[in-house]
C-alpha cells in the first residue's frame, strides 16, 4: 500500500492516512482526552524507538489509560505503518484516546481506550530558509498552561496556548515563540524545547515543559563535548542576553534561532555551538544502539 500521504492504523487495520477518521464521540476529539508520541525515521531507521514507547506508556499511565498491546507489538505497528508507505524518512504519530463514551454516562472509566497511529513523510517545524537562516523568536504574551494545572510531561493536545502564541509571532514578523509561566520563567514553544548558550554553558528549562527526546539527546551530546548543560528554571531575560538559542524537536531536530524579540542574536548567523550540536545530532542517527532498522 504505497499511499501518497501516508498510512494509518486503527481498529486493527492499516489504511491510507486520508481514510483514517476518528468517531465524533471519542473523548479524544470532544475533550482533548488523548495522549500521543511523535517519532521519526531517518534513512530507513526509527530513532530511539524504545525511548519513545517508554515515554508513550508513561503518558498513558499519567492519564490512567492503557492499551492491550505489548511494547513489541506497538513498535511493530508503527514500523508496519512506515513499511507500507515505503518512506525512508518519515514522521510517525502514535495516539491513545480515552475512547467513545457509552450512552448515558460521562464516566471516563467506562471508555475503552483507542489506539491510533500513522506514518507520513518526514516533517520539519521550520522550512528550508528558516533552517538555514535561523528562526525569529518572540516571547509570547500567552502563558503556557502551568504544570500545576496539567503535567506537561504527559504529551497532550491542549495546544491552544501554543497555537495562539504562533499568531502573536506571525503578527510580529517572527516565526517561533517561547511561552512563559506566570513567574517569569520560560517553558517551550509550539512543538519544541529550547536551549540557550551563554559564556559556553547551555541551559534548558526543567519545569512546565515536555521532556523531549531531542532535548535528552542534546544533553548527551553536550556531555560528550564536555559542554556544561544545566536543566534549571530559565528566566525570560536570559534569552535576551544569550549568545546562541536553538530549538529541539523530533520534527526536524535542532534549528538555530538567530533573532529574538526584535534583535539579531550575535552576528545574526546560526551560532557555532548550535551547528556542532546539530551535526552531532544527525550523526547519532548512524549509531546502531539508538536506531531500529526497518526491513522494507
Ligand atoms: N515540546 C512540545 C510541546 C512538543 O510537542 C514537542 C514535540 O514533539 C517537544 C517539546 C519536543 O519533544 P521531542 O524532542 O521528543 O520531539
């Protein structure tokens, strides 16, 4: 099944992505009562498959959901979606929704949790020019939903804060945003974690954001490079003073930020440390220990 836009799995069946539809009464749709994980395939290999499945399970447990499939079965479903597309570079989504509410009740415990998955062509959060020249980032006026309200370590579709912040960015001739908390620390942007570099030391927020696998990979690369990398509260002012800023996500890896709140960062070109980490990030995709080969 070489589908033009991708292949999906639901209710025990594989189908062209365009044919995969969610029942309107699924609480995943009605209430954002759903969790998910996003993975990628590079040159025919899934990057950090086991880590993604472990994290997906933790998200499900956090929302008191479960699926009958074992980790191995889940992995095989994702790989089969990719295999059926034939793509060597792909983006994979795996979702678990609360499921359809039985008639006459609002009790979420009575729903049968549903698995959805799909593979589509590889996806970048930034276009080619943005990847080359760097993102233009603003500090959003919209705050991130605080961790006291929603544990952001559980991957979720409560995206309206992230989405509305993007409108703010576009209104201000920018291409990316970072969202603060009420205490003046920053969290993350729409679909990515953020790192800053100041005086040779990296820092990334440790509260109110999703714990990205790309973020984890960056911390491992930093350790190899003997660059100190601090996971700690990062104040909004620190971004103004940073030497380099970059974003980190499965949807495209590392992207430099070259402009922040109306001013170029440094000489306005992607920074050398960002570039080094970006190169090593893709080098990690050749490491057999981190990549699962797909037999097409
Ligand atoms: N933060 C949010 C809100 C995300 O949606 C994502 C992306 O998937 C990330 C951070 C980065 O996580 P990862 O590196 O695992 O893709």
